[in-house]
C-alpha cells in the first residue's frame, strides 16, 4: 500500500496519530486517556484510571415497564387503607400535576394486598413477594423516588438517559463509553425484553438503549429471549464460516483504507461492529445453550430456558455477567394497571418474585454478588387515588425502587412518602441521584464523565444529581 504514497504523505499520515495525542494532551490533559483509548482496537473506556475504587464491575437493571404500584409492592400505607374510598386531602393534591385524573374527584384507594415483615431487618413488603422477602436483608428499598415525566415513553427516556428529549445516550451507553467491557465476543451493553401473561404489550422503543450522540458502537444490542436471539445469526445455506470471515475481512479492509482518508469515527465503529457481529455468530449460540446448567439452577429460577420469560432472561443475565458484559438491562412489560390493579399486580408478582430472588442467590453462590449492581425500577409509580374504581394512574412524586449487591447496604429502607403514599417527604431520591449513585459505584464521578457535542459538554446527570451516600455499604 505504501508503494503509492509520496514521502510527504507517508510522513504526514504516520505522524497524525501521535500528533493528535500530543495536541490533546497540550490543549486539555484530561483528554489524553480519551485519545489513547480511541487509538486502541479494544475499547478500554475514557475513565482510565477510574476516579475512585469501584464497588461494582457490572450492572443488571431490572426494568418493570409500565410503572408498578409502590402501594402493592414495597411501601406499606396503613393510613391510606383506613381512608379507603374517602376523598384525598386537598392539601396534598391541589395544583399538582396528574396524568388522567386532572379535574376529577380524587378518592383514596387503599393497598389491595397486605404487607408482611421479612428478614432480620423486619422490612415490610407486600405479601405477594415472599421470595424477594427471603433475600430482603441483601437489598436496599428506596421508598422516596421521584421523576420528571408522567407518560410512558418520555418517562422511560428520562429514566434511561436523564432527559425527556430523545437522542441522548442511555445509561448503558455511558457506562460502556466510560469503562469499556470485559466481554471479548459479546457487546458491552445487552438488552432483553419479556412480556408475561397480562397482554399489555406496550412498545419499548429501541432509542431507550441508544448511544445518542456517542459513537454508535456503545448502543445496546437487543437479544431476543425466545427463538433466534439475533436475526440473521446463522449463515445462509452454502455460506461457510470461513467464507463469511473472508467477506468481513475484505469489507473491513476497504473501510479501513477509506477511513485513512476521511478519518470518520463512525467508519471505525462500523469496522468494529462487523467484527463483533462475526464473533457473535459463535458466542451467542454458546451463550443461550443452557444444557450445562444444573437442574437445581433451573429450579431455582423456575424457568424453562428459551421460553422468553422474565425468569429465563434473569438466568441469561447471569450468563452475560459471567462473560464480562458491562451493562445488562431487562425490560418486563405489563405493569400499567389503570384498572384491575389487584389482580394485575398479583400476576406480575408471580412472574418476577422468584426470578429476582434466584438472580441474587445465584450471583452469591458464584461469588459475583458483591461486584454486581442490581437495580429494580419502573419508569414511575402509581397514584394513591383510584382510577375507574379499581386501578391507579401514573404518578411521579413518590414511588419505590430497590438496589442490591455492588456496594449497596443490604437490609435498608431508605426514604419515606407521606402517610398517603402521595409524595416523597424524607431523603428524596431523584432519577439524577440514582444515576449519580450508580456511576459512583462503578468508580466514576458523574460530573466528570462528559462528551462534547453541539458546543457544550453533556453528561448523564445534566447539571443535577448527588450520590445517595446513605445507601452505600
């Protein structure tokens, strides 16, 4: 190739990489690790070295899509129960943003299921979750969450990206951009979805795991839990693995030659993604092959491998974590109970309760719990007022999540809502605070993980967020 280059061109192109590093270090020394990472074929992350010692190596985010009711899960409210079917206090709701109950008569709607104390910590959670109750001393329940968006799609967007405006990078993209991934033959950010038996198949847009303005190689890869995990994973008849490899190498050689002229980061991304896709043709079938899992493990999760259930996806999440994937996000749909919340939550609890316990137990047995951060959260909560007589509307002023492993203090109940479960009133945790805390546990100062685009430095937490130190081990 160099036979066709003049001496001047050869020297200029040879110096370009070194010159870029030198210029970056002179203009802004903090950019040097970023520039060095760009020069490496395997992405090592721009936060190198880490800002402080990490407690977690990876994240498994269990997203309960639709907005689970805190009042039938993790936030007991006896006063609300005592006032069932009575008018909600006007002092709480006057002038507040409501979803579909604006201007309607607001009546208290008491918790539809009882609560029981579990574990040495005596945490009160809904009786529908005995399996989570059995590991409650390993988790931290946050009862004072708040968010900004009251409708599903923007609320998912906000919970994932820290903004209601589509186009920002998702949490998983930020994590892999900042830290890279230990996985050799799998993406650093993987997404799994499941529906369950409720039938409310609200779409989850792929932009929820987008890389936004970050290079596209940091976007999440959606693996399907049922059927072929990735479309076009197998070669067509007559095409061998060797032939496929030859095509990938030839295309990448052409892209590399073109990139030497235009120096476009997206071409470098395309090259790496072609290589990753080829590697996945062998790594993904091995990933989803559960034949080596013991019967005891399958019984622990209560799943049939490959059935597309939340439980099966939890087992797959553990296998992804074992293989070095940095960020694993599970979506389980059908928590949107505008009506029939009593039966709806019972159905959902049966689908997730055992699997959540199994994931924690399995990770502990394998020595992975202490460096895996698990987060359980919906995009918002539900109103303590009734909707249609037996349902609950969307709610953003107070709801519950829980976290476990990866530097989280177990057996803790953090924050409170008022006695009606309407608004967080003590130790309030905003979504930005949750993001800041998650990054902190990964060894990242959330104020320093930035990306410059459109004339300003962006970050996951925007200009907000504080680490919730009270829940840290």
